[in-house]
C-alpha cells in the first residue's frame, strides 16, 4: 500500500507545484506590464540602463532569497534574465534620440 500512497502524494505535490507555477507566470506578466509603463516614461535609449537601479534590485532579491533560505545565486540568475529581457523590451520600444 505504501507505493499507492507515494503515488497519490506525488500527484498532490505536483499539482501544488503546477499551481505555484501558474501564480509565478501571472506575476511575471504583471511585472512586464509595469515595464511597458516604464518605457512610456523614458525619453530615449540613454535612460534604459540604470546601473544603480540594477545593483539595488539584485542586492534586494539576494537578501530576500537568503531570508527565505533560497540559494541567492539562483535568484540572481533569474533576476538577471528579468533585467536583460526588460532592457531588450525597452530598447525595442524607445526610439533613439540625439
């Protein structure tokens, strides 16, 4: 009977993971909606990369990862992807001005 219990528990845990994944995707979509708003507030491409802001974001998420006992290197890599994609999006939306 233990095998059936494990299979049932595995299904339950996987469903929970799927639900969490759905929530994460919604939050990522919300984040990118906000980035679209940011592009409307910037005048030119010279305003896109803010190294001070990037450093602040990465330090903040690393600290939060440590508090939540998550490997801060994994969180850093994930947020670096978010930041890179936001930069690409902003470059595609903001016209270069001289």
